[in-house]
């Protein structure tokens, strides 16, 4: 695989001296990779540097810093905001050789890992000790601990366990100038100075490269109950959510607008246990430790909801197979592609009291702006997070900016968030200044300048 | 109360023009206050400035910034790390007139408040909507939202709901130069740029003054079950903790070393339901929503623990009165004062696998260093947090530095944390550099310089 010919650059020569031939990919080993999970966008970078340790990375970044060489960091390259895009002036650094699971401890319920390890590998190792690393992503087989920390990844179970941020107790990061900052805290409580790790979580690799982490684990749930519910109106969805929150086992509350459910029902009717004649479809999931009590809790929740007239119809599942089948309704992105062709996807947060009005307004304005459109809406409503997909015909991609202007205009009008969980990357960089205050942006610039005045790290990301 | 005579300073004159006479305290209104919750330490500051709004505070800080006038922020002044200490060169700013609860919303389960409101006032307002703000502090009647955000306050129920940090969704802060930064996010998920609020949480007012906040609320538990347990050895304590963690209702796991329990039993035997003949005493609490299931969970936990031989003796409580009585064992600080006289208290985190060895080592080294000592140990073991009180006789306070050198030496040896929840303030400032790496300290300095190069805010705090 590896091109053994020394690359034709004094900087790369010096880097080669640090990492050895296994530590540099060039040629087809670079161009065969993609910076985008959906289409092939090879890195423009002449090489991919693969340090084997924090110390190697530190020396590499010190060289790049001295040379003014911009660096783009690659994790699992599963992000959808263009955070892995690398141009010809960039040098890509990947931590794919730093995948050690250093320790899983069942007493402190922590994992110590290198940043290149995948989420799935951590979860599998934790499960052997009866523990859960609760970040739940479709891409968990590729997404890395480092990448998910850099992007503060979310997923389906944020309602219960939070995004990546609260699940990271400590980390080690290498700054743009090569300084290694050891913040490998293992404690739930530690107020010894600024909590610097928070700087690196969610800053998309612009303030430092995360090389190791201490993760907080949870007891592995032994029960999983799912209800799939047809709901006649939005106020009933909100009442259901409030009621569901009283179940301490609640682990997901996913809402699908009828347009979403109808697409799944059209292309794979087998998947859909309920008629597509209601306005909303809700997937409620609990995960717990007590089979009887957890099943009773879900049954009690559903009975009360029926009595209160919140539910048109519902099915439940508790076997793994049935549970997976119900989740497949929510995870029907391949059917969306089939129905919608090219579409622009949005990942916004909005005040859930106004989410119905928000989506209606988006559709109304798309209708006013374009001669034709199709849209689907769904999301992690328990987290305020809605995903919308918009298609306006064959020129959907060409007119992406117009579609974004419509949707983000409504987001601003409703005081929503530009991105809930996908991040800014390169894709939303131009939109950021119109979704936060000038004072907030200026403060972000001050922080970035304090740690990377030369903009060595992920130069084109975020702002 | 308010001294209406204009204070004799051009800067104070200008501030008076902003805040009006109610906005400035001078003379006895200043000296009657204390910067320390345990002994009377009046502020040296000639005045206490009390802005009525973020805008007033912004104008005040802009003036102070221009004049190079250092500012010390006062919340409820309940902190025990000297974070409210103000010298004659300082000007004290208090947000005590900014106490509005702007909104409590049961659908999004959020509270929007001004920073001067007390934790108790927020909790009472939330409870009216069936909601809980879960930060649990003995000082909650005085401690403010702003002060607890600045210090990332912890307390008894961190194991379940986390410290202050994860319970803050958004905030507004005023920077040293008067810039108002609006970060009033209301969403569980928001990756729109750096999560700047994290900078202000736990930075003890050195990066900005928090003026408003969006707090995350939880459904108010309706059940509370407490078990008070005598445990023969430390390995059984750890097994109990792992077992207790499987109860999703678990809200506290407090451990008292025998020396602590013996003091309570000596001075108030009525308070103590179990003989003081075991090595450890554990208070396990659950809070939930289902009376039957929650009581069964606690009973099942205890029965299994008895079967496994982890427990010497135990009592349980579920009525409010009984629950409070058992908590009074853990909250016996007035009896500690009676027994110990003056003592130096420590608030450290340590790997719980080695907590017994850690405490034994501390005692051993105190014994080697001093001709006489008494110590008590207890803490939030579920959070890795141990409090130790040390008395070495009448010169305990005079020899504080020697006692600290012994204890903090062992903390370093065990890789523990200098402070778990109390913070650095002025009290631990000199110890900070020997408990974090030089690179971490340098990074903190870079961040502080980026936001407050002139060191206007809490100049003497932290580092």
C-alpha cells in the first residue's frame, strides 16, 4: 500500500524522518480516499501523515508551524459538514495508527483510549465489562473518538446521556505549535483551574488535535423497549414527550413528520406497521436494567397516552429483532435518496414548542420561492433537533445556496440554531456569522488567535 | 441602608451616574459583609456596585477597563476557596439586584434567569412546574446561579445530574472590556461555533461576569429512598458502588470513614442508627417517579448486598422525615467543628480504587510530620470526591501551610486533583502550578490574556 519513495519536499523529508515510511501515504493511497462520506472527494494534500504517537505528532506540528504549513485533521471522515476537506496547500494528518484501547475500568467506569479508535471498538470493549459508551451514531464503525470529540458528535440518545461533551472526562491535545497539553482527568469532579478540555471538544480541530481521551462509561442497559406511535397532532406530540420524560429509562424520542413516514411506507411498506394517515410518528425508546419494571413503565406510559387521547395507533417491541425493525423506519436514509433524488439536508435546533410552526413556515416559503419542491422532516425532537431534506428538482444541487437562504432565513426568524449536531466545517462556514452575534464571533476569533494565531490547524474550518 | 453621599472618586461618580444611588453601597453597608462564609472578612473595596442590568454592568466594566480598575465579583459569598476576597484596590460588583426568574418552561424543561437569583429560588419556581434544578448545595439559600456557574459548583447529586456545567444550556456574560456576549442557547444540541459558554463555567469570574443563564431542568422526582449502611471493608464499599450504579434512580452515594461517623455518634448519638464499629458508612439515595418500583429497586439492592456479604448492618428510610434524619449524619459539620476545633479542610478527587490507600497514606504522613493530629474523611465517593479535615492542635491555623504540604504531596503522589468542587480562588492559587502541567497552565494564561489582558476581572483568583 505505502509508497516507499521519499516524497519530493524538504518538509515531508523531515516528517518522514519522524514517522518512518509507514507514517506517510502518498499517490493513490491518498487519492483513493474521500473527504466526504457521500461522494468521492479525494484530499488535495500530497500526503497523509500518520503519526504513531502524540510525541510524533508534536514534532510534526512543530515542523509545520515553523514552515507555516497548514494541516487538516482526518478522523473517520464520516462528518457531513465538510470538516475533512483538504486542498493542495494542506497536509493531512490522520490518527489512524493511534487506535489503542489503553484501559477499561469497571470500578471507575472509565475508558482510556487513543483518539484514532472507532466508537464501535470502544463500545465493544466496554460491553465486555458490562459498560456502555453511549454515543450512538450510524457511522460508529468508522467514526473515531478523536473525530467525535472534535465535532461534539450527538446521535440518537443525547436525551439520556448527552452529546460527546459530557461523556469526555479528560483528553490530551497537541496544539498548533506542537505543545502537548495533558488534560487526562479521570474524575467526575475536578475544578483544578480552567476546564481546558472543553475548548477542544466541538472546536472541529481548530484549536488542537485530540490524541487521547478518558471517556465516561455507563452501566450497560439490559432491556430495550420501543414503541412506535401514530399521533394525530403536534400538541399531542409535545404532551407525549413530557410524559415520556417521566420514565427515567427514556433513551430516545424521535419524531417523523408524515412526509417522512410516507416515503418509507411507499418504498418499503413491510417496514411500516402503521397506516400513513396521521400527522406525526413517534419512536419512543427506553433502556434499563429491570425487565419487568421497564416493560411496565412503557406499558403504563402508553396506556396513559391512549386514555389522554394522544395516540391514534401504536405498536411495541422488546425483542432485539423487533426493536431493530422499528428503528429501521427512522433510519431510512437510503429510501429518502430513492424518493428525493439529490436533496439538501438541514440539521437545525428549534424551540420545540414551535417546531410544527417552524416546519410549516419552511415549507410555505419553499413553496413561495420554488415552482416545485419536496421535503421531509424528522429528528431527535427530545433534543430540539430537526433534520429537513429539501429537493426542488434536477437543479437542486446547483441551487443549494437559494434553498439554504430560505431555510436558514426561517431558522433565524425562529431563533433556531444553524447546526444542532453536524457542526460548521467548511459547509456552513459562510452562514455562521449570520447565526451568532458579532460579539460571540469576535470572542471565538480571540480564542483561536490565542492558540493558533498562524492558523495552522484546519484553517478553512468554522470561521 | 444605602449611603446617599456621593463617594469621593471620579470613577465612582461616573458609576453612580450609571447605577444611581441604589446601585452603590459604601461605608458600613460594605464592611458589614463578609467575603468568607465562616469568619468575618469584610471587603477592602470602598464600594459595592450593584448594577440592575447587563447593560449597566457593561458600561461599568467599560469604565473600569479604561481606568485599569480591578473588579471582584460577588455572588452569594458562600464559596470556601476565597473567591470573594477583595482588597482596598478592588471594586466589588454584586449582581444581587439581578434576581429575576424570567421564564420556567415545562415543555422544553428550561429556566431562564438572571444571575443573581439564588439556587433555592430557582428550585422553588421549578418545583411549581413539577421540575427540578438538580444542583444540591447546603448553601443553596444564598448561593446564586451566577456564583455557581462561575465556580462550576457540585454538591451531593453530581453522580446523577452532573455538576453545574451540564445543567447550563446557555448564558450571557460581560467581558472585562464591557462587551456583552449573548450565548443564551436553549437547545440540548447546538454546535453552531465554539461552545463559548464552557469558557465562563468554572473560570471563577476571571474571563467574564455571567449575567443571565438558561438552565436545564429535570422532571421533579416524586420518590426518595435512602439506605444508611455499615460496611466492614473498603473493597465492599467499591462493590456496593458498582451495584448501586445499576439502579437508574441512584442520586447519591456518600461514604463516611469511621473517624467521621464516630465524631457524629459521640456528639449526637441520637442521630446515628448504627454502631460505630465498622470501617465505613455509606449513604445510598435513589430519587425516582414510581413509588413501588423505586422501593423494590432499593430493597433488591440491599438484599443482594447482604447476600454478597458486603454489609454489616443497614437501615432504610422513605418518609421525608426519616430521609432528612439520615442525611443529617452526613451533614454534621457543626459537630466536626465541636470535636476538631480549628481544622484545615481538603476537597480532593482521587481514583476511587485507591481511596482507602490514599487516606491511609495521608494519615500516616500526618502522623510522621506532627506530634499530634486528628482527621476525619468523608465524601461523594461516587464522584471520586473526598473531603478530609485535619486538626493538629491549637496551632492548626498557624501551621496550615505545613498541613497542606503533607496532604497535597500525597494528592500528587496518587495523581489526584487539588480541588474537586470548591475551586481555586485565592486559597489554592499558590498550589495550582504544582498540580497541573506547565503546558496546561500556560494555555490557561493564553486564554485569560485573550479575554482580559489587563487582568481587570478577579485579578488575584486562580493564577
